[in-house]
């Protein structure tokens, strides 16, 4: 794909996105945009990485999706902690821990031997 073709596709995408977001269009031209003037393709890499994180996709998988050689690039540059993601994962961990404690208590009450995973 040539640079001109990429630019044309990007501009067409931005126009469609702008209209979908409620831009004012008069005589086929956008007269009042809803998009930030500094919107670039590059910004969507950050959004994609954060969306992967919110969807629960492991960071090592997101690293491969994004084509990074080093996982620290994905973790430190592209993902951003979202409160909802933190809270959901905190609750998942609490639930898992609670289930394990319940299972240990049940095994103790039945006299079964407890083997710890290494």
C-alpha cells in the first residue's frame, strides 16, 4: 500500500467516524467535527492495548497481537490501568481465594489429606 493510499483510507475512516459521532454535515462536507484535531492512527494502538486488557486478554497475547518483541513495551507504553479492570480482577482474585479456602475447610472437615500444589 502506498503512502497516498494509506492516507486516503485514513481520511475516509476519520470522516465515517466523525459522522457516526454526530458531526455536522452540509452539502456533503463536514462543517463541525466531533473529532480531536490531533487524532492519529497511532492513538488507536493505545486504545487497542487497553481494550485487550479490559477484555482480560493476557498481556503476553496482546504483545503478540501488537507485534512487540519485548513485553515491557506493551506493558509500559501501551496499556493504561482502568479502574474497572482493576476492580474486576481484584474481585476475581478474592473469589478464587475464597473458593480455595472453602475447599480446604471442606477437606479438613471430611478428614481428607490436603495436598498443596507446587
